[in-house]
């Protein structure tokens, strides 16, 4: 549920910034987005601990963590970008990271590591 809400809020804010930016600047949307993202990360860590999953021993999990960081970084860069070109580029990077995270979640098969 947190993952779906995080993605919905991410795209809501991203598309708002590409248009008028009013919705993205709304304090409630901002707080909700950051709260959901925090809960998502905390629940992921708790799940990994309870399942005794160590990212060092599970390459797919390490890649998933790296891709989530890429997704967050792309969102930060997109939010601070001054040009639409940078906003769209970082949005595409975030989408690719999300697709890869989804693949890793389902397959538990590493890309690189």
C-alpha cells in the first residue's frame, strides 16, 4: 500500500510541476508524500530484518535498495529543477528505477551483482 501511494504521490507532484506547480506546492501533498515515503522505507527495513535478509548476501536486495535511492534522488533533482527538460529527464530515470524495482520484487533475480 505504501509503495502504491508513494508512486501515486510522486507522479502527482511531478506532473503538477510540469504544468502549474500549484498541487505540488500544496503543503498537505508535500507532507503526505514525504510521510508515505518514510513509512515505505521503514517498513522495508523492518521486513528485511524480520525475514533475515542481508543485502550483502542477497544481490537482488542490494540492487533494489540502490534503485530506491536512485528513485528518491531523481525525485529530489526533479523537484529542484528549473527547466522542463531536466524535470522530464529525471522523471524518466525515476520511472526506469521503479520498473526495475518492480522486476526485482517479483523475480528476486539480480541484474548486475
